[in-house]
């Protein structure tokens, strides 16, 4: 004997979303802070980027590989230049409200840039016939200026962190 066929009822629910819809809802929490570049920390970051670029381009344009100490200066200068550009983007887009402040970044940049500036200055020698002297001396000067900028941002990062922990 044949069983009667039962009609089965299936409910299927589908939802669709596009990448653009998801992107627009998630990016609405990101904001553009136009005023950041007018603050002292914003100006210091811009100065760090400009002066840091001068440090590593002045050294990179020479035969720095003949003096091993300049390899350290190049590493610190390029590494922190790239990270500083990254942090500028984070601050302008106000992403820093979602991640911890840059106290560790600025503090480590200050310490390592100070060591790089000292190495840079002590490696410059005014030997005759050394056509790299002016570039190396200028890079040393700018390395100390960048160090001062990172020290300033370390101070501002510390005070911002301290004010949040006191609340």
C-alpha cells in the first residue's frame, strides 16, 4: 500500500547585505578630527614626520654603509618614521579612542631616537676629503630635533594617560 505524500512546509529566510552597507555602518564610528593637526601633539607628529624624513634621507643619500653606526641610525629613523605616519593616520581618524594611547610608542621612540642621535653625532668625523660630512652632520642635528619632538609627545601621552587613570 502506498503512503499518501505529505506536503512539507519549509520556511527559508534569506538576508542579504552588501559590503558597502557593512562598510558604511562600521566606518560611521570613525571620524575625521580636523582640529588634531592644530594641537601641540598634532604639530609635534607633523614635525616628527618631516624631521625624521630629513634624517634618513640625508643619511641614505650618502655612503652610510661604510660607517656601521649609521646602519643603526637608519633603522631607527626609517622604523619610527613609518610608525609615526601610521600613528598620524590613527589620530586623524580618531581610531585611538578604540586602542590604548601611544605612550609606549612615544616613550620607546624617544629612547631609541636619543640613542640613534648620539650614535649619529659621535660617528660624524670631519675628515678631509669626506664629502658625506655635511649630510651626516645635518642628519645628526635633525635627529636631535626629532628626539625632542618625541619627548614632547611622550609627555603629552603620559598626561593624557594619567588623566584617564585618575577618573
